[in-house]
C-alpha cells in the first residue's frame, strides 16, 4: 500500500487535507495494534496487516480493513473510493458514526470469564480438537495461508513424550518435518519465513521474524528431545545459527526481523533462484543432483515462473535410488552445492534488517538458546545467550523500570518472556543472580498487571483506549498469560514461596473455561495446565559445574524445573507431591528421566 496508494498524489492530497494520518509500528506498540485489530474483527472485516482504521477525534474506530488496492480489484474497493466513502459517511451521518463507535467500544471491553475446574481431561479434549484440524496430507493445521502454530505443536510433542500415543507423534513430528523440507524454511541459511501461502509449505511470505524463529527453535529442540530424531536436531542447530548470524547484534541481543524483499517489485528475489542461475554456479554433477533435490514445478513463483523457491522435492535417498549413485556421494554433493549456492547468495543485495531490539522478543530467543545449550549440548551458545541477556538487562532495565524498546514502557509480554529467559539462564548456569532478577520482575509484574478481581494478567499498564485485555490467544506465539503460569510454578520451586503457586492456580482457574473456547489458538494454556500437573523438579545438590549437574541439565523432559541447592553430590527428583530417593550418578539421572516417558526413541 505504501508503494501503490500512499505515494499516489491524489491519495496523498486526500489524506493530507481531510484526515490526520498516523502510522503505527505494531512491533513498538503491540497493545494499540491489538485493540484496533480486535475492533476491525468486530466490524466483520477480519484482522491482519497492513491495517487501515478510521477513527473519530477521540481515537474510537468506526471503519477499517486490511489491504485496499489502489483501484477496485479482486472484489476489494480501491483505496481512493474508501477514503471518499469515509468522508461522506463522517460528514453526512455523524450521529450514526458516534453511535456505532460506542457499540464497537462496548464489544471490546474485557469480558468476564467464568472460572473453571482444573481437569486433566480438558488437556485430552484440547488435543483432540487440535488433531481435528491436522492436515494429514501436508502436516500443519488448517488451510492456506498456513502458520506454524507453535503452541499447538509443543502441546502435541509434550503429550507424546508423556503418553506415548503414536497419533500425537505423527501430527507433531510430521508437521515439523514437512515445514523443514518446505520453502517456508530457508534451505541454504536456516531459519523460517513468516508463513506459507500454500497448504504444502512451499511458497512462503519471505519475511523472517525473530519471534517466529525463537518459538520454532524451541519446537525443534523439544521434538528432538522427545524422539532423538537427528534431522530435527539439524534444523534446530541451523535455526540457532540463523538467529546468531543474521539477527544477532555484535554487542549482544537480537534484532526484530529480516525483510521479505530487497524492493517491493521483486517478491522474494533474494531467496529465489532461476534454473539458469543455478547452472552457472554448479558443475554438471552438482546440478544434476540439486535439480532433483531442490527444483520442482510446485516451487515456481506465481509472478515470475522462471524463479524457484528451493524446497526438498526429493530426498538424498530417493536421488541415490533414481540416479544409481552412492548415498554417501549424493549427501556430499548436496552439502557442497548448498555451500556454493549460499556463498553466491551472500553476494546479492540483502533484505533490510530491522535492528530494533524488543525486550519481549529477546526474552523468547534467549529462553530457546538456553534450552539449546542444554538439550542440544551446544555449549557454544551459552556464552552468546549470557552475553545477550546481560546486554538486554542493561539496555532495557533502567533505574528499576523495564522498557519494551527505547522510550516505550514494558508491557506484560516483556516482563513474562524476560522472566522466562532469566529462569532459563539460572537453570543453565546455576547463577542465582538470574533467579533473583526474575523474582524482582515478577513482583513488579504482579503489582502492575494482575487482575485482582478475576485473576490473570492484563496485557498493559495504561490500558490503551480504555480497554483492558487479558489475552490468552497464541497469536501467533504462545500467550504471555500461559507462559507466566509456568514461570510462576518454577519460581515456587526456586524460592519455596507458595504465593507464586497460588497466582499460578488462580490464573489457571481464571482462564480454564476461556481456553476451551479458543481451540487451537489457546493451545499453550494446556501446556501450562500440563506443566502444573506433571512438572518434574530436580533439586540439584551438586555444584553447577559438576558432571551430575551437567547430566541434569542435558536430560530432556518437557516440563522440568531445575533448582540448585547446597553441594551434597546428589539430586532429589520430585513430581507433584511425591519425592523419590536421591540419585547420585549421571546414569541414574538418565535412567530416571527415561522412566518418565513411554517411548524412548523415535
């Protein structure tokens, strides 16, 4: 719209003379964006970006929509026509506009959620609902455009670990494998694009978002931990490398995103390839293998049929069988050719990197990197994660106040995801200072955001537009309220202060009925409920650098809480109200965890 409409002289004249135009950065003020998204959905227009909302002088919405073309097209009215219609409506029917805005504002006010009981069966019901939306052909959920739905993915993987039900493995793991083989995954540099425009994960919207990659990194780590599948481990490692190499700031911390395109008129140009271009870079053997591996009709771009999105059309095993080559030779050729293509792509003009560092997004990334240190046993990431966490704390926690970005006070997401990162840092390093920082932030979070009447946390301190929101939807990453429940449970274990568990229980009860209504969009709430029922606490009475502590950190369980105690050279595992006899060897740790899952390997 910036290119098509806002740069048009007639449109610009209308906007400048008849409107006050305000451009909102949704990443800087997600609380304001969230409220206007809700308003447009309440109008029956559907949400999304770009979002155009027309407001009264009191900033109350009375009309809106997502993309408007410059002229009437595809059943959508042209933007100029929309502007003129809004002018007429506001001039001729001002009273109707005022009445309608009040109706919309009343719809947006925070509803009262009925508290419910905490039942294990509700987790099973949520899983059944998610499975009903599973795409058995392509993996993932629903139709195009297709988003990863990380909360739902994690719930399926976690429940597979605990129950061993093969159907959960099939849906969760196959979805992740399909995405990793598709064009939605950058086959040359790692990392995931925003979403897929088709059901088969082939043609993406090419933007790479930090929050998407943070949660997908976590999904693949969990999937590897639950199954031992080395392909999933590879994708996790490559995604971590993308986050480090492309989004990482040299001084610590992580940027917000990488743009989809170099220029608006070349959709995906940086990431796509022509057959001719690949031939020039590879030798004959490499081209023969890579044409089978990466080039397929389904990967052709709709606006330029010569350009391909690279995705795994044939596996190395299929190519070896089809060409008569040795599998080891095919794998070596693929590895060599991918390096050549990647190196050549680096010579192209690269898409813009949004170097804003948001506290919430950095918290998400850091939690996943600390998890990668433990489960993938990638100690090289620990120094990066510690440096980045210290950098973000120095940058965004100023004089006892937390900020979302420079000059923007922190919202619930910032507090919760940063606390999650601090607890993860404590669990990974044993440094008690991180746990103490998390406790300090939690005290502020409770006093600032806690709903004293109904339980749960509001999304912001100042309640933009006078609207209070206690969000539970995973849109698209898991909700802060759901994550906070798990953080509160872990904080109970770390501090031995039961008030945190009471807040966790009150949140679970406050949202239990609401979560049932949200379906797949409320999946992470059921991860929180599952953690409440099944979390495994390991009290590590051994130095953080000891082999026993290292074994505890590396042991995978989807709901695990690590607490460091005085050094007595043993670990006490507890689950619920039951504590087991101390274990004192690394083999004992591994065997104890294995007994907690029904299926050991994938």
